[in-house]
């Protein structure tokens, strides 16, 4: 295999990435597991000599990931105690647990742990306390749960962990950021109007996409790098900076495909460039065995802040893995001579194994919670979190889930005919607040919440309309409505015909293809405007 020309290896890399992702998609598992596995297979076969710059593409993927998070980040959520205090407590307890575990292994004379002292154990404990932002965001996006409460909590904790990693990297180098870093607030205040001007006039095509690259990579990442700060932190900050613009959501969607494509390189490079040894693989597997302890610590900490067991469980599950920031901590420690270079390989393998274990578990997260509800409920504390208030649909006869553009159109039509008997529900508090300010009857409600369906009283409800843009969320809601014995009608929306057929097979009374219905509505509107009406 070493004799193959680099251009052929490039072709094999691209082909193998697709085949791996496609196979795992057919197995109803996240494609990212396929990318990870393919990387190790290519490494084993000696196909590592391609010229595609996987490292560069991976870096761009991470920068775009943090930028798009910034575009949708609610800064107020970062001030909540479950975020900043919860992260601090979890890191503290994780460092203690992993440090004691590593020291115990060193005392017993286990391979690779022999000779490690207390300070080295603390460093490794700190590195292992981090969870993966990339894994969590990909998982939440695929399930349509980025805006759900457990998704927002998970992202908030990850950003706090990123900040801790930045502080470690800054102080561990023995170098503080440049004095020019103090000028960053002035830069941010000065360029915000300019960026808004650019976004206003970038149109809806390729120029808007390039504007996203320009803000995130050219300005955000580069400016932070020049003053001695992490580039991906710069992308996050500049994402927050332009998040108030009306086109921010459109920009985020336009960058979505590029971010996902570049992150394929991130997952593949882990396996392709790993220096494998059986002893290191066994130690990495041993570290994965102790991930449930990390999960339990998340559960205990989050429930301490009066979150429901379901919210804490789903947040904990998506955070139950190891992180690339842990690799950065180990990499810097290795350069400083504090840890041996073999720990980079060990943690890379542990990271990979944690992804492979975590992906199928997260795909079945709601089913797992359903199965272990009674045991998980024991973690809950007395009191009620402000975002966990029980849902009361009152006298509503029609419920509309998902108050985006489609849901809002359905709400207006239904409200014109049925008035106060129509109620909208959305899992995003900001969306709910916006509708309430406009005088609409909209409340907070998560259709992917198992507890919601088993606590809400639907006795007076005749029709449920599922206008959620995520197909899996609609399917889950249908499943729960069937399980609780709902006797009314259920309608649902889909983007594609195969999804429409799945909805009907799952029990929907009717299902509508959004694009087809938009075309029909447009035709009706044109006919009406020409005075022909319906004939």
C-alpha cells in the first residue's frame, strides 16, 4: 500500500469516508462512527500517505462549529448556576476521581501508569474531565435538540469547559496573551456595525457563506491568534457578536454543510494518524469503562440545581465522552515534559472509543430514560427549576408543536377559525417569549420530552399538529401520543416524501410535504388575486 501514489490514496480516503458513513447510517447509527472506524482501518492498511490536509480541514470544521454555536448562543444562560457552578463542581469531582484512579493504578504497578506522581495524575484527571463539544453538537443537531433545555445546558457546560481549557493553555505555556488582547473589546465594539452592514448586503447565496468564513476565520480566529488566544475561542466570540443580526440564523444554516464536511476530516484523522499499540489500546478501553462514573457525577450535579431527572440524564448522556480539549491539555503537558508522549495516543484512543460507545446510547436516549425512569427519579431534589414548570394546556382543543414559520402559519389559520381554543408550544424559551410579546397563545413545551406526554392532560384536545422541523422529533411525538392512548387526530409535516410515508405508517392521521403544500398555497393565492378563486 505504501507504493500507491498520493492522489490515489486521496481518492480512497474520500470513497472510504462515504462508504463508512453510509454503512453506519444504514445501521441507524451516527455516520461519525463510520468516519472514526474508517480512519483506523486505513491506518491498519497503511493508507496514510494522502495529500489532503485533514488537519487543516479539521481545524476549519472546529472553528465553524464554534462560530455557529456563537450565532445561536444565549449569553443569559451562561450566568445560570447549573452552567457555571455545575461545570466547576463537575470538573473538581472528576479531577479527584480520575487522579485517585490513576494513582491507584500507579501504586499497583499497572503498565503506562507506573511512576506517575500526584501532579501528573492531576493533569490527566483534568484532561479526562472534559467532554466533547463536537460530539455533543453533532448528536444534538441530528436529534433536533439543540434548543431543548437539556441541549442548552449541555452546550453551556461545554463552553465553560472550553474557557477552562483556554485558561490552562494560557498559564501552562508560561506566556500571557499579548497586551494587544486588552484592545479586543474596542475591536469588537468597532467592527460590529461593519459586520452588520456586510450581512445586510451579502444576499442569500455564496456571498453570505463567504461572509461567514470571513467573520469566523479571517477576522475572528486570526485576531485572537495574533494576540495569543485560541482561534476557536475567537470564532465563538465573533459568532456571539453578530448573533443579534436578523440574518444570523440564515448564515448559520448556510454554513451547516461546510461545517459537517470539514468535521468528517476531524473524525478520520484521529484514526489515520494514531500510533497504535495494544497496551495503549487496553488502557484506553479501561478509561472508557469509567465513563459511567463521569455520567453519574453529571447527574448528581445537575439534579443538585433542581433539574428534572430526564433533563439531567439527557444532558449527562450527551456529555459522557472524552474531548479534544483533553488532547490539547495532554499535548501541551507533553511538550512541557510533564507527561510522556504516549498519553496523546492513549487519550486519542479513549476519545474514539467513547464516541463509538456514546453514539448508539444517545440515539436511544429517550428509550433508556423511559426504561429507567423510576431509578433515575431518585436523583431529583425537592423544588422546581424555573425552566421545568409543568405544562397546562388549559381548555385548548388544538395544539400546535413547533412555532417556527410553518407552525406560525398553521397557528394563524387555526386561530382565525377557532380563536382561543388554539395553543402553540415550542421548546425554545426565546421563541415562546417572542410570540407572547406579539399576543399569541404560546407556551413552553418539548415534544421530545417523555415526561411531558405522561404528565399533560389531553382530555379536551381534539387535534395535535406537529410542525417541528426535525423528522425524528415528530416521529417520537407520534410514538408517545400512541402510547398514552390519544384518541384525537394527529397531523404532521415533512420535508421529503419518504419521511411523509414514515409519519403515516407511525399513526399520523394526515401528513403534508411542506414544499408541495407551499406550492399549492402559492397557486391558490395567485388564483384568488386574479379574481378566479377556487373553481
